[in-house]
């Protein structure tokens, strides 16, 4: 059998290839571990502010029509987040509109590593995929592909760092929205009664919504206009006092 090598190290070509492949895998794994080493800070933030979940009742014009639940899984340096929102609107007990949103994300440090967001808008399905690749966050929505900054944050709202941003990844549309985020001119009593001490921030620009965070940065409310002009509120179910 033909051997390749130098000095006393001589390996068959097939075995050499396997050794090289294993080396590449170990190198890649080491790079990932190094890159995610600062996830401990994000994990500590989630653990102290949210624990395992943050839960909201969703109101439409003051009437409960659904819920939004975000779950957090911490496994060493890995941070995984799952969000699910369901709306079920009925008139005289007859279903007239159904909306489901599901998002799964994996975080590396304080940045998004990958995201899979799915929408079922009354039977019309859409999907947004995002993955960090080298020096860009590659976003796919249908046939459309775009490259964005790796620090781009999605509109899942639980991460309060977003209030300092000027662009966000809209997980409903797959677009990068240019926004300004400033303190609100007007609050919302239902949200603020459920989450005492919360501060409201208003998005303007490509996306218009209002979001609330408590004094320690925990997401505590959301308000926006529905496609039919109705008022949608997220009222927190487990924010009766600021997280300790």
C-alpha cells in the first residue's frame, strides 16, 4: 500500500484524510466554544430576570383573544429561546381569524447564532430563517436572501439591548427594519398595572409598536395596531413585581 508522510509519520491516504477531517471538526468546535464563552453573561441575565418563561395574555380591544409564551433553555454556554403566540378571534363563537407565530433561536454570547420563525396567518404560511455565517447574518424569507450585520437583533422583544439599536430583524416579514426607539409619549394602564415600574419605549420608522421593560430590563408588555386597526396589548401574567 502506498504510504505518505515524512520521517516516522506515515499514513495511508484514506487514514490521513480521516485524521485531517477530525482535526477540522475539533478546530471548528473549539472556535464555537470560544465564541460562545461569554454566553454566561446572557444566561445569567435570563436566569435572574425570566427564569424559565415569560407569559402574556393577548388582548384585542380589551378582550382576551390569545397568549404569548417565551421559554428559555440554558445548557452551559448555550442559550436557546422558544416563543409561541396564538390568536383565536371569534364573533358569536364563530372563528373568523386565526394567527400563530412560533420562533426558535440559538444565541452565542449576546448575538444571534440562528433563528427559525414560522407564521400561520389565517392559513397563509410564512417562514424566516437566519444563520450566522462568517462575517454576516444570512436571512432567508421565501426566495429572498439578504446579508445583515451579525449584531442584528430579532423582534422577539425579550432582549432589552434592542432599545439602543437602529435596525432590527422583523421575524414576521424577514425584512431588516430601520427604526428609532425612544421613550413613549403615552403609557398603557393595563400593561403598567400588570408590570409595576415598567418603562415604555416606542418604535417608529419601518416598524411602529410600543414595548415595555421593567427596572431591571425584563420585557413586560407590548402594544401595536392590528391589521384591521384594532388595539393589541400584551399584558404580562407573571410580572406582578420586578424580578429580584
